[in-house]
C-alpha cells in the first residue's frame, strides 16, 4: 500500500459503511503498512498492519469490495500480510464478517471491544481523588505517555503516540507524584474520538473521558472501550450509546498478565 492507493481505499471503506476519512487512512499508513488487492487498475481490497516494538503487531482495515467477497481475496491478503510479520504476537479486532476467516488463520478470541458514540449534552461530574489533577499535556510528557501506553499494551508504540501528538490534543492525570494516566482527543470518522485512554483504574479513566465530554458537549464523539473496562453502562447513561461489539483475537504468544496500567479507550479498532 502506498499513499497513492488511499483515495481508492477510502472509497472502499465507505462502500462497506465505515466512517473513516481520507485523513484517517493517511494516519494509518503514516504509522503502518499494508497490502492492496487490484483487479486491473481497480482497488478491490485492503489489509493493514502496525508493528509495535518487535513485540506485537496489529492487523486492521481488512476490506474486500462487497461485489467480490467470498472469493478468497480476504484470505490472500491476510496470508500475505502475516508472512511479512515476525512479531511473536498478532492481534486484531474482528467484525462478524471477518471472524471465521481469522479463526481459520489461527486467531482465537481473547476479549471484546465495545464501540460507543453519540452527541452527549452536559458535563458528567467525576470527582478526582485527593492529590489528583488533570492538566494539559506538557512539553516533557511524551516519554511518559509512551511508557504508560507500553505498560497497558504490552508493547511500545512511539510512532503512534508521536503521530497522535502531532494530530490531536491530550490531557494527563497526575497523582501528586507522577503522571498516572492520559487521554487523547482527535478528529476521526464522523466526528471526534476520545482515545487512547490509559489509566490505572475505572475511576481515573472516567475522570479523563468526562473531561473531554465536558469540553465538547453536543458534538459527535466516539470512544471504543474494552468490554471488561466497566465503562459501558456509564457511557450509555451519558448518551454515548453502544453500537456493536467486536471480538479481539490473538495469534501467537499469549497476553502477559495485566499490569498496573490498562487501556480504557483505543486509538481505533484497527490500531488497538
Ligand atoms: C471480512 C472480509 C474482508 C473477508 O473478505 P473475503 O474476500 O470475503 O474473504 P474470503 O473470501 O477469503 O473468505 C471469506 C469466506 O469466503 C469463503 N470462500 C473463500 N473462497 C471461496 C470461494 N471460492 N467460493 C465460496 N466461498 C469462498 C471462505 O471459506 C470464507 O468462508 P467463511 O467466512 O464462511 O468461513 C470481507 O467480508 C469484508 O470486507 N467485510 C466487510 C469489512 C469487514 O468487516 N472487515 C473485517 C474487519 S476485521
């Protein structure tokens, strides 16, 4: 996949009803790589991968033109992509349409992701705990953000965090001693996305997400949260209603036991 493929890739994602803008594809390619399927000079399929610190790869934006699905093109693109990846762990978030194919290729389900979106009004009140403070991102925070993200993801992704810093805004949560969480906010799809959100617990994640909702009342917002995050009922109540779950699937090395930091909001379903 090259930058010249992205206009057609964008048309393909629209054809399957996905909300990505051309800029979202550009973001994806700036920090990743992909393969395309062509019939003559017509783009009929895409599949992308992102490599995180030699530890983990993510696959996403796997799409085949709706007029030629179930002819083996998805499988061909997936095997070609998997052949290029040498990371011990490969993960993806599967739609219903893709699940069977991924199982066939050795992926097994490990958890779920729930997509929430809407235009919430009003600002949820989430009190901070003693000593905690939310502040805008500072000049020297980038390293700590990469470290927190790596603790939650099990892999370092400087490239992704770097691109997010260029394109989005971020807030961080300090506990009086150090930075213990953060949340990004950026244009994505039909509106804005909150994520990634990394924190130690649900209360901290709520405070971070509530901050962005409060600043953007009435705007179309999206946040993709792990099923086990404990955030879904709260988000539903705020008017960020759940859309449809996707299945997180893993191929290769099992996940490490959870550490002190967890992911409460994804960059996107594709990038994790
Ligand atoms: C998921 C998706 C990429 C699969 O692409 P595809 O080209 O249709 O995939 P394949 O043809 O390789 O395999 C899909 C199915 O077709 C079957 N198939 C493959 N070749 C076939 C053939 N010649 N004749 C009949 N069936 C065939 C496969 O066995 C598989 O069947 P199963 O799902 O019932 O097990 C495609 O459905 C898609 O773009 N969906 C919308 C976007 C999406 O949800 N993407 C997944 C994101 S994670």
